[in-house]
């Protein structure tokens, strides 16, 4: 059983690790009709308490313990139920906890049942089961997530515990008394057993918060779960469950993942305003670097800054002239060090993403000064503020910049 569970767990880890190739670091860009119409599309930013769900399912559990295959197939099914609670971290990856009760069927040895069917046969018991599952939405992995999609195919794999309960003691006690010299002993003590399962779920959206689900799972547990131990590694049972799933409302007042749409015409207007400022930079770029002189005021910013396009951290040729002037300033002022501080504008993306973007901008300028203009690294210090601080309060897009703070060496 341990070897089987180990293989299932390793398989699950590989699947979940591979999922990271599909879950982008910060944003998901949808290549659909909206994108073709000139819109930038980002997945909305969600918090820990967003995208939770609760579901209830009923169905049948089919026992597959040692001797049940010798009996009537249809007598091995019992009605069962379970509840699930979980969270989707991305449209294609989530997790859940499941708790359920699955009545089971055991059977005496086939020789005894064949020879004395009036005495030996099936017996009933139950399983209280709990699992922790990893969930992969195969539909969203294969085909980019769409907000209006109705059908999703979801795979899950998990580990947990099974507890055997409610053995049919009245019937089993009679098997312990010799019948024509034969007995059949079943250990009816409650036992806790490590278990693992894997399965598929089909989910159909009927409204924003509600789904109808149909799932099937193959569950492996210890050979002793039915009260009898043979030389098998594990026993198994199969569940087929129909249910409903409710998605709780998120902080954005929606029940599911939503995209944030940015119109390119708005971007173009912002770029035009950026170009107006860049024209001033271009005028400075035409001057020899030596003529760009700054006055030293410690703990204040240089007048020269490095500007960036929206959602970018590469340095354009025009801005490299500004970097060169900063390098010249450091060379001519041996008593000054600089804090290379990155920023991002508050109206684009969200705080966590902007913090990373401002860090990348500051690092790009630092690398350019050190690697291309041979500035001593000890003269520089990298800092980044994201969109928490906006040095240019009047013009939002000017905050897509790196600013240099002078400090005494």
C-alpha cells in the first residue's frame, strides 16, 4: 500500500509542479476576441479570502475488496455522500478538503459462499473518509480561461485517512461459530488507514455562484480496511457522485475570476503625454554629457530621472543618455553616493505587481550604470517603492521612473 500511495503522491507533485508553467508570475493575458479588438487584459488581483467554494455530493460507492468480485456486481453499490470546501488560486489550479461517508460491502471467501450460500455471503460496513486534494482545471490549461465558459473538466489527486465503522456485527458473529466445520473471522474493530485517490470532475455552470458537478474517483486504502487481511497490497473502492457547488462572492463582488480590461486608446493617450516629456529629454540628449550639471543637495533627488514605458523596465536609447549623465555626475562628485530608487504608477496593475516592477526598473538602471558606464557598485544602493510613493503627484505616468537620491559618501 505504501508503495502505491508513494507513486500516487509523486505523480501528484509532478502534475502540480508542471502546473506552474501555466500559472504566470503576475498576470494572465487572454488571447481572445477582446485582445484582437485592441484591449490589454489582466487577471484581476485576488486576496486569500477570494475564490472559495463549498459543495455537497451524493452518489454510489462501489466496493472492490478481495472477494466482492465473486459476488453480484450490483450488490456492491451503496448510497454515499460527501461535502467539499476549497479554494481556487488560479483559474487552472486549486485545492480542497473533502469529508464523506461511504457504505461498503465485504464478502466471505468465494469457496464458502459457493458451497454454503445460505450462510456465508456479503456483509456491510462503512467508511468515514477525509482527503486533501490538489485540483487541476484541464479545460483552462488546454484552452485559455474564459469568463463565460460553461463546462470545465477538472482532475484531482489527494491523500487522506479512511476509518472503518459500522460493521454488521449481528451477521458476522454467526460466521465465527463453526458452520459445517467452517468459520470466517472479520475484525470489526474501528481502524484508521492511510488512503489516496485520483479522479475527474465535470462541472457545468448554471449561474455565477452555482455549478452542477459529476465526478468519479478511484480510492486506494489499506488491505485491512474491510476487517480481513490477505496478501494484497491494498483494497479499493470507486465513487461516482452528483452534486452542486457554490462559489462565494469575492472582494470584487464577483463569484469567479474576472479580467481587468485596459483600452489601448487610453494607453496611446498616456504615451503621447510621455512623449511630450521625452522630447525634453531628447533636447538634453543632444547636449554633451559634460554640460549636464547638477547641484549637490544631500537627501534630495537629482533633476535627472530615467523614464519607462507602461509595464516595462528596459532602458531606451534616449534614457541611456540620461544614465550616462548620471554616471558623469558620480565621476565628477567623489563625495556623493546615489540611491537608485524605482517607482511605478498607481493607476496601472496592482500593488504587489508594481512593487516587483519598480524593483526591476531600479535593478536595470543599476546594472546599466555598473556594466555599461563602469560606475563603482559601492557608490550605488538600490531601493524601490512600487506605487506606495508617487514622486510626481500631478502626472501619474511620470511615476514610471527611477529617481536618484543623493547621500553623503
